[in-house]
């Protein structure tokens, strides 16, 4: 465990506050989705050391279990894993202002917006959701042209080589018009902006049909947190900035909203992603539908999808009016989710879930469940 020892402190499950009170069968349901996906596919291993290969025995065993109760599910996780507290290198960092990438030990929340939409533009529905253009290509360091920012993972393919793609302002002002990329149209620019932040949306059409859309690609520009800008400009205090207060500011300041949103130059392209179960969340980065209250977005460079994490955030009570101590499964990622102990909790779909997610910005302890063979136990 040489690679793990620097950041992870092996403990017993009795050292995880609230472990005995949690219903691990709900987390098992999410874990089983990843287990089923990995029967014929694989996940890239994160650099922390909990590899996909190490998770495979637990995935295989989970595929043989149907609908365990909470005691059976708890026993499953205790049999295959050892909880390891993730050390917090920088406990004094301000969560939404930190940019250094160190472990910050806090959680935020996200959700799947449900938005009224139209398949065609009209006087009411004018705000676009777009699919990826054909000249947008993913790039790696080996083929990155000189002068293109190292953070860019996408670029425009041209006859003279790879170039920086249009940013949010240019696209929203019509730079891709007429190329047949329109998936759907919504009424409110703020709703669309937050769907970009969430990386998914459920669109409801007037005829009663729906469309589930999820992240497909992006322009490549670095993500800029507009909450940080509002704090720096003195518009919202650092301790009060949440998704809810940011949205309220945008609604209260319509004459300034576009300019602020355009400062986040990153623009998301979507694809349609049907989900058989209407009660399930959207299909996310781990290629499985998210489970409300049990799926979590993590730093994809550090962590492997499917890894279970026990999260203890005693001051977070928004989910069920009691302190948050739950087993979560890493099944998504996001540009702003950076650090060892940094999680974005999926709250579900619709306005009620948005209310929960919008107020989450809490310190938390993270216990990574490490496969026993990596710990030598």
C-alpha cells in the first residue's frame, strides 16, 4: 500500500460515524449498476491507487446478488473493503475560492434540471441545447499545437491545423447557427446555463414526451466558477455563495446576467441519452444512470469510477433532516470537482432535488472503501 499510505489512513468500519445507521442496500443498488456495466466494459483507473483491476472482484460478486437488504449489503461492503480516511492536506482552504487542486474535504450538490422545452424555436423557446459540431475534436498532449493552452482537451479542426474553439459568448451569439446542431429549445437562459453546470437535463415537451440529455463534449475552455466572481466583486459573501444564491443573483440582475455567464467561457454540447427507468437519474460519466442520494461526482484523475466512499457531513441535513452519513458510489465527475476529498452529491431530478442540491456546501470527512487486497487485510 505504498501509493495509498500518503493520503489514506486504514480504519475499522466502527470508526466511520453513522455506518451502522446507514442503509447500505441503497448504495448497493448504485454499485450494482457499475458492476453490470463493467461485465463487458472497463473504467480508467485513477492515480490515487484504487485501480479498476482491484475493484473487479467486488463488481463480479455484486453481479451475483439480487436485492439485498441493508444487513446483507452492509456485510458485502465489509467483506470486500477496508475504510480509509482521506487525509486533508489543506483544512483551512476556502472551498469555493480554492484553485490549487489540493484536497479540500467538502461536498457540494448537483441535480438533473427538469425544463419545459420545444423541439422547434418560436417566440417563447429561443435558447438552444446543441449537439457537438463535426469540427470539434478531442486532443491529447502529443498532438496539441504550439500555443494552445495545456488545459484544453478539445479544439477546432481546420485545414491549417487545430485551433481554439468558439467560447460561450460566441456560440450563444450565433457562431454555430445554421449547422443543424439543435437538440431542443428552452425559454430561460439561466435554466440552460445551470443545465450546462449540472451536465444533464430532462426536457419536457408540450405533447407530454420527454428527452434526457447529457454531456457529450465541450469547447475546451477552462471552467470559470461565476460564484467565485460574485464573491470577488462583493456581490455575495463567501459563506453565503451556493448554487441557490447564484441563481437568485442572476434572476435579480437580468441586465448583468449574460455578461457574468459569458465569463465562464466553457460551453457544453449534449447528446440524447434515454434512460429506461423514469425514476433513475441521467446517464453520467461512468456510463450508468445516477442514483439520487447515492451517486457522487469525484475528481476523475484521482479516483476510479465505482469506488465506494462513506461520506460524513454532520452539518448537512438537507436530504432527510438528519446528519448526512451515507455510503456513496463514485459515478460521475466535473470540471470543478478537484481534489482528493471533494465530492458532488447527486440529489435527484426536478425542482425539489434542485432545492436540496442548491444549498449544499459543507465540510465532510471522506472514507474511501479500499479493496482489501490493496490494504493487505
